[in-house]
C-alpha cells in the first residue's frame, strides 16, 4: 500500500524549475534514502511535499494516504501526518519547546477529531518521550532552538518527530554537521519509530547515516529527477565513486 505517491511533478522556485517530471512512490512502513549532489533538488522535494509557499508545482500530482496533498495547506499536511525535519532548524524566540509541542499536538488532535490533552495528560506524555530520548527539562523550558548548538537543534527536531508521531517523516540532511554521538541519537530515534504504518524519506549527501539506518531503497537524484535506484550497495558506490557516472 502506497503512503506517498508522487507522479510527474514539475516544481519551481521563482522563475527556476528545479523538479522535472519527478516521480516517487513510498509504501507504508518503508524507508527511502535520496542521495545527490548540491543543487539537484533534494531539499526542494521535501519543501514541495511539506507545502513551502515559495515552491510552485506546475504539473503532476502528490497523493498522501489516498488524498490530494497539493490541495492541502502546510498546516493541514502537518496535521494529516507529514513531518519535515529541517537541515537548518529555525529559532523561535519567546516560544518554549514545551509550549510549541503542546500547541502542535493539540492542533493535530483537533484536526483528527480528538479532544485536546489536558495539562496532566500532556506533561505525562512529554516526560515519557523526553526520558526515552534523553531530552532534559532545561531543553524543554528553553525557546525553540535559541542558543542551541547544531547537534542540540537536530536532537530537538528528532524529539519533535518522536513526540508528534507523524506517518511520513522527511529528514532533510539531518546528518549534516553531526558528530558521532548526535548521529547515533538521530538514527536511534528513526529505528525506534519504525512501524508498518510509518515511512521515512532520508535526504543525505553521505552514506554514514545509512550505516545506522538500513533503507529499503536508495535513490540517486540528478537534475531534478531520480536517475537510479537500488539497495544500500548503491549508497556505498556513491560514497566511493561520486555521481559522475550518473550525470
């Protein structure tokens, strides 16, 4: 069963078309990795799926859980189960991580016809998830990403993902700039979250994250479209030989 089905999508930012007749199908419970050189459209793909307003889709379709994703606003996509972990997480001064997560969770619950969690229910859930992923009370009380190191930002992105329990997780170069310990935290969270109903799209330049997370399929993206697909061996080949043979 397909969770995400992208067919023949063309997408632009400004006057520049970046995705060209792009197609990709991700089944429920699958992990897909996309590798490719800079400027080939990997991050654009994640922004298009998440609904970034600067990116315009001029052709093609995107179906998510059988529904037209392109007809949804960004917040509707998030509440329906799409989560984007940013390569460069933004700061939200004045908004604590705890408040941010409570607002996001209850918005998702209302969208799905569920009642808000009260303060006691919310704190019980927050503490349980924080303990499991090693997130301190101090980090939860701090404004979102303000004064955080690169590794701390990625850790909190991972925590948001685990806390909100999305069905489709888009990881846009989450491994960029991470040391070994931080990479393990991110990888462990993904592996813990693997479920038959939840899928991941990992966008990366490097094979190293795929040493910790075993993908079902590895794709090579060049010039705004997928030009090759394979298993983990393809990632090793790219790591050793680069992308020249696929250009």
